């Protein structure tokens, strides 16, 4: 029962396109621009961190817009300034330096002065392509699964449909939270491996690898609805120093094998579950990355940050006094410093030994 309650809470908070907030934004009143407002603190719900090529940091909040930090001052930008929505679900940058802000209501492009809302174009023939300069999104609140931006247009695309019932042994359904894509193929995570292949994680339809020509589908039970009804979702996909892929959980890793034009996978054991690291918690992570040493860093909503170097698993509990900090994301900036986005205590930054709260 404890696991079920925990997972249900996580799913409500982390549904790809449905997270909402009741917090009020006193600095972005109707008819007022917040572009010229210098702020001295961040919102307590900062879900995403990003550093652009000019060194500026961007902090995406869960309901109060986005914050830009240039090293000396912070500026808040909201719908009053042209942002499509104040609920931020992702931040990216193209090779020209434009910032793309992903929200449940769509994607905003920011050129340094103005916001432009991107209008998706339905790819009638579902024409998939993979270019190094493409940007990929999943939080547009549309019935379609995923979106590719090629520098000019934003295209709606659908993942290949599979026999989910045969693969997982039961009827597979998506989640029906208000405002969320209820399809089993609703995309929860998008990442790239070292070779540039695109990895796409879904809520209950497993994971897909797209190499620009074909798809590899990974329909493992642990990536769908579990036997006890839990639905962890594939939210983060990372590659370790051995080239193996970890799909949002500590239980397994996957070896990809390519022979001529055939791509297959082999499931390998992840961490030793008998060691008791996850005895009282779910063995899934919601965000992860591989650092410059090839070590894996993974966050769980409760339970802190986990570091795995291929041999030893270390845990870094994150708290502020008696309050446990609830983690949403982990990010590595241009200098290699690690940052944490949280659901209740702003932003945390790694100081070389541990994580401490970031105060501008």
C-alpha cells in the first residue's frame, strides 16, 4: 500500500503534460511586463535547470514562468511577456542560440527579445527524420505522441503501434488524468545516446530507439504496468560507460547489438536488489545523466540522488533542515557542475562534495 500511494503521488506530479499549480504569480499581473523586474529569489517549485551557450542560467518553474540568471541578477518571464504558459516542462537551445521553452500548452521560442508560440504541423505521412540539429518535445498537450522541430517547423509524429496486449500479457491502457494524453504511447521521456540515437520512453508502451532509419522497440514488463498495478513510466534513458542503456530503473540495463541492418537488444541485470538499497522505496528514477567520467547520476522524487560508478552505488539524501527535498530533475551545466530541480525547495547545486541550496 505504501508503494502504491507513493507511486500515485509521483504520477500525478510528473505526468508529462498535465502538471498544474494553484500558486499565484504576484509579479506578473495583467497588463504588466516582468522583463524589467530584477528578482532576488527563485520560486520554490523549480523543475528544470538549463545553461545556454552564453553562460546564462534558465530556471523553469511549475506555474510561475521561467527565470533567467546572468550571474548577477534574475529576471522572471511569464505569459504577461508572451510566454505560452507559466508551467515549464523543459528548456532547450538550438545552434543559433534561441531558447525553446516547453509547456503543457505548447512550445515558446525566445530569441532574446520576443516570444513566439510554435504551431505544430501534422506530418500526414508520419515522416520521421533524425538530424543533429533537431529539437524534440513531448509536452504540447496534443493527442499525438512526440514533436520534432527542424529549425523551421514543428511536426507532430506518432510512434509505431504495437501489439501491447501480447507483449505485456494484458490490456494496456494509458492514464486518464485531466489534460494528459491518455494514449499508452504518451511520451514521458526523450534522450539521446552517445551515438546520437533517439530514445523515447512512454507511460506504458515500453521504450523505443530511433536511429534515423528504423525503430527498436523494448517491450519489457518493468517498462509498462507492473503486476501490482503500479505505473512507473519510462522518464529518463541514460547510457553507462559500457554502452548499456538504463531505462528509468535500477533493475535492468540493456545491451544494444547491431549486425548489418538488424538491431536487437539483450536485457542484463542492473543493480543487485538483494543489497537492500530500495527495500523501502520504488527502484525507479525520474531523471538521470552520465557525467564526464561515465558515472551515472539519478534522482528519485523522495530518497535523494544516487551515483553509480559501475561498481558502487552511493546515495546523497537532500534535505533542508527537517524537510526532505523532493527532486524532479538533475542537470549538468557547461562547466560540469550538477544541478537539481525540486518540487518544494528551489534549486540545489553540487559543491564538489554534496548538494547545497542555490541562493543567487
